[in-house]
């Protein structure tokens, strides 16, 4: 007999915790939300919170994108061949 797997824990993060994780200013965070570049917060009355796993996924995706960009070789990044 197999036991059902437990439901994942859905933790919510408030704004200060989100800002700490993403290292963005409040205005930049909300600009990215409005541009569709960051997950929208959940509203519960007068409070906003984000699902922790969505914030973590965004941080990981952002980190991976910055590493991929650093590996791109563009003409302006090529070493100079001038003597």
C-alpha cells in the first residue's frame, strides 16, 4: 500500500521578504509586475503577498538568464586583435 504524498506547503511572502530575495527596489519590483516580468501578488483584504515558490522560480530564472548573457560572445566583447 502506498501512502499519498503530502500536499506541498504554499508559503506566502510579504513585500519586505520579497524585496530581500530579489534585490530590487519597491518601485522596480512593481514596474516589473505591471510589465508582466514578475509574478503578481495575491490580495487578501488589505495585504499583498507572493507565493514563495513563484518568487524562487523568478530568482532562479533571473540568475540563469544573467549567466547565459555573460556567456554570449558579441562583437563588442571580442578581444582586440590590434597590435
